[in-house]
């Protein structure tokens, strides 16, 4: 196991970011079977304190949208994956490139890019 592994994971204090208390603290992770409370979105306390309000809301929203249908809980990623555009990459089609007299590109986008080039 890597650097502490399971022992480190068990020692972390897991809290429910979907049910904050009024004093700014969090309820411990989990719920009773008979509880009418919504499904908990659990993260380690250290991660919960570093997350912004919008990150917590987004994670809880995705967890509630997944809703459990069986006896096992649904796992939902705490943070969403960034798109290529958010990372600065170009996600559109290759417009047009000429290399050594040979033209490369997608002709179906010619009409779309007509006024832009």
C-alpha cells in the first residue's frame, strides 16, 4: 500500500458536505436506514474545508441527481472533469492547413468558418 494507504484513509474524519450545521461545522458521514435525510455526499474534513461553496453545492447536486436505487450507494466524483476548452485546448474542427502544397482540414466546416477567415 502507498504512503499509509488504508490506515491513513480510515484515520481521516469523513463528513457530509450536503448537511452543514449552522455553526459552520459538518455532520459526520452516513445516515440511518430509517432516516428521511437526503443521501450524504461524504468527503474527508480536510478536503471539505478547502472546497469553495460552489464546489460543495455542485458535488451535492450531482450526488442527489444520481440517487440510489439499490442497497449500495452510488459513487459520484467530488470534482467534475474539465473540458479541453477550459484547459486552453481547441475543441473545434481543424480549419485549414497547407503543408508542402497539400491541404488538410475538414471541408464540411467550410460554410461555418466562411466569414471568420
